[in-house]
C-alpha cells in the first residue's frame, strides 16, 4: 500500500467549489478552523491546511479562528453525539498521563482468578445449546428454519468465545488443556486455532493502531481510488455486506504461512492440519447422512450466523465516528483500550450463549480476565473510570452509523463516508441510509 495519509478533506472542499456550491457563509474545516467566505475576484486561498477553490467571479478570504479540536472534549457535544450515533454514553477523553497499568491496578484481584467449574460450565452451555439448535433445525418446518439457524449460529459463537479464552490463557491453568480445548472449539467453525491466536494477540497489543492492528482497519484513500472495480467491492464490503465481512478476514489472515513468524509456523501447520481433517472427514459424513441440502441446513447456515456475530461484535467493539485509529508514534495504550473500545448490551439470550464477550472493555484492559468475570470487572471499571467509557445498547441507529459513516480513514475527522468521496458509486450506502431503521 502506498502512502497512508488521506486527503479527503481537500477532495471534499474541491468538489464543493467545483460544484458551484460555496456561498458566502461560515464553513468549518477539519474541526479546527472557521473559514469566513466573502465575495471577490478569482484566487486560490490556503489557510492552515484547508484548501478552498473559488469561482471566477469570487474572492475567498480565509480567516482562521480557533474552535474546539474535538467535539468529544465537551459534555454537551458528547451527549449530542451519543444520541446521533446510537450510544448511551460517549466517554470523555482519557488524560495522557494515565497508563494502562493505572487502570489494571484498580481492578479487584478476584476478576483474574480462573475457576474450573465456571470454565467447564461454559463448555456445557455451548455444547447443550448447539445440540438443541441442531435438533431445532432437524424438526423445524421450512418457515421456522431462519429462527433455528439464528439460534444455532449464536450457540456456536459460544464455541469461539471458549477458544478465545483458551488463547488468552484464561480458561485453564494447564496450557495443554487450553490448546486442546481451543483447537476443538474452533473446529466446527473451520477456524485454525493457532493462526488466530497469534494474530489476535497482536490485535490486543496494537488495538486501533493504524497499520499494526490485525483486526479491521478503516479503508485507505489510496485503496479506494486505485480502481473502479476495487472501489465497488470496498463499498459493498464495508456497507451492506459488512455484517459478514469476517469471512473475508478469516480467509485472508489465517491460512497464509507467509503472514507468520518462523517460530510460529510449526504450530500454525498443526492447526491447519486439524481444520483440513475436519473438512475431509466431517463434511463428507454430513453429506452422506443428509445430502448437500443437509450440509447447507446443518452446517453452512449456522456458520454464516456465527460470522454475522463475529463481524457485528468486532465492528461494534472498535468502530465509531469518534473513535480514532492512530499511528504508532501518536498511539496511547490506555486511551486505545479504555476510550477506543465499546461496551454494548445485547438481548440476554445472546449474552448467555456468547459468554459475555460483548462486555469487551475489561477484556481489552486485561485479556487475562476469564469471560465469566468480565461483568464484575466492568462494574469495577464503571466505578473508577466510568466517565471515560463508551457504552451502548444494541440498536439500529448504532448499526446504521457504522455501516453508512465509518469508511475511509481521515486523520482529522477519523472517517469520511463513501458517499462523500464518490457519490455516483455509493448507491449501496445511500440505499442503506434510506431503508435502515433509525431507532435507538
């Protein structure tokens, strides 16, 4: 990828000027300066990185006046942003002198303790709910199959959370037990355990770091403008298909040996062999017993349900217009993990089946906290750091915000929406804006 610096503010202003839409009124550029536009002869005016192109019969006089650099600095603005974006609360900026250790030290020691009974209880819940889901699929009439698939897909998301705890060494005190349970939990998902573990550890170490985070990034402007075909694919992928984009992430990140360090390759190969064996043995058995349609009913559709939750949880945890991705020289661990992570409440049955993975802020403060202790840790964080935390209850406005706004990286604005940069190509985004509910 070429340069990582986005020039979308410049392009936006240029389009306004060329489209004959600049009028003698106030305009805010990049959230930093107020430009007063006045009539006069043609000239190009540059003021503090804001470029304004005037019409031939106009003069543009740019006067820089300081305004707040971030709307999140102001309580009233945060309240308004919360309503606009579908949040319960947008946290105020964490002071620069607060370290991640400062936050971890406020957590009670008991939240780090591994409880074997609770750990294996989570396994029992997932196995039982998955078995119930398969039974529902087998017995449900065709018109109830979507409900059965939704339940079963949510149930196997619980398998992922169990493997997730194993990868973070928060499931058992025995590392071999964790590796075995993690590998087995990931097999029905066709997820290679060790490759995912290596990549996910880097996500925690570099959360919302612009180039280094191995989870999802904003789109680079250079990518977006590189070719019309890629642009269309990106618009659909980060728009209407985004709730299933973890499939693309799964394919791109976990099966290429070149993406791993030399000391990781051996374990990666073992995981890939396990996944290959599951496909080679499991899929033919399903097809032999139930046919191709049975494979679709009993495996593929629940698997797509799992990827819906994988995508949704991931993008809600770390994606919002006010949450920045930062370069490594500007990145602050405490701010990224506390301010840059979102707690979101889902319906209770989802939280039970998915073992509270949505209680995500404490998990980013310390990944060694077992899933069954996340709520106690979250309560402690609320008591000590509550005003800095982002919190939401899942709602349509929250999803609409992510799918229609959080697109192309911009250093000043965090994100620029596709339909601002390429309105003619962004029909999927304008369609989502029209049809998605705006309930919060």
